[in-house]
């Protein structure tokens, strides 16, 4: 059984019914060992994606504050070759970005063929933060679900493989992580009163996320809800999902490389014949 929950296109999402502390009775040691094994497979799959040059990979990470986006990126960095992968972070739009449509800054960061890009936050901020803080009228942000679906469908049509993760933590776990930052000298730089202010809007954010997950989980760009109270289980669920998503492409990528190899051999044979 998959460790992350794939949201179906017709599913009514209720996050309170999803156990954020789920770990399938695994121990940390077993989960870490399984993640390592899957990570090696993920590394091989990324190499094939890069070398075949027929597809790109977009990984979207969303979640409440302290949900583990940075930790997930550190985990993936252990297995993904950074020559073919980069991270794009989206915070408050700049003055220049605000002068364009909300997807303008997003599109510029999408991965080229053969490449992988990890979005640390994404286009979904414009139906989350914008909605919760009433930055725009409902008539404006409500239309953006369709805009996002069309945008992601266009990426899919251009051979971009899209995997979106909602890192699901409980309100109690978030409080503990925020308090732990105050005790940890090495993490105190992360402290922000804004995190505690945003926490007061937990119910509003939950409702906004439920709508985004329900309205924007499609066949070409599915959402996965990842139980993230246990960081080691979160890592396992994310890596497993990526491996299972990429595996169906493995045969085609390998066949493409075999054909490329044949062409290279022909060129080499012609070169040597000319010199003989």
C-alpha cells in the first residue's frame, strides 16, 4: 500500500480525517533503510530522465509552516543529481512580479527537458495566502483553480511529469516544532512572530488547502497527502511516490538511449572510416 495518499479528482478532502502521524507500524530504522534503497532507484531514474532528454520533472511542495518543505528538499538532495535539479522558492511577489499575471513568475521557473525542479511553495500560494488574508476578492482567486489546472495541463502536454505533495502535520506537531526552534540555538534564526500569527488562521488555511487539493488534483498533476508528523516517514512517502511515478517511463527512456547509442556508433564508425 502506498505511504502517501493520492487525491482522486472527485474526492471530498477532509484533512481532519487524514492521520498526520501515520507510520504504518514502521520503525525509524526500517523506514530510513527503505528510503535509502528507494533513493538509489530514484537516482537511477533521474539519470535516465536527464540522459534521454524527453521529459522534465516538477516536484511541488506545499504545507503549513514547519510542515517540512526544507527537510524534504534536503532528503531529495541526497538522491538527486544537482547538475540536473534545482530548487525554486516562492515568497511574496516582487514589485515586478506583481505587475504580471500570477502565473508569470511561476512559468519562468518550470523545468526544461531533461531537468528537475522542486518548487518550495508554488502557484498555490495565490489560492491560499491570497484567500486567507483577503488580498483579492473571492471572484478573482476563485477563478484561479481553473487557471492552475490549465497551466499544469499545458506543462503535462509539454512532457513535464508533475508530482504535488501536501506535507500534512497536526496543529499540535506544529506548535511543538515552533517551540523547539526557541530552544535550539542553531535554529533560532528561523523564529518569526509571523509564524505564530499565521497559526491563528489554521482553520482558514485548512479549508483553503482542502479546496485546492480537491479542485486541482488531476490525472496529469495529482496531489499526494503525505503524513508528516514523523519526518522519517514523510521522507519515505515522498521518495516512494516519486519512484512509483517515474518507473513507468523507465523502459521508454532506456529505449531512447539505446537508439542514441546506435547513432553515436554510426558517427564514430564513419569518422574512423574517413581517417583510414
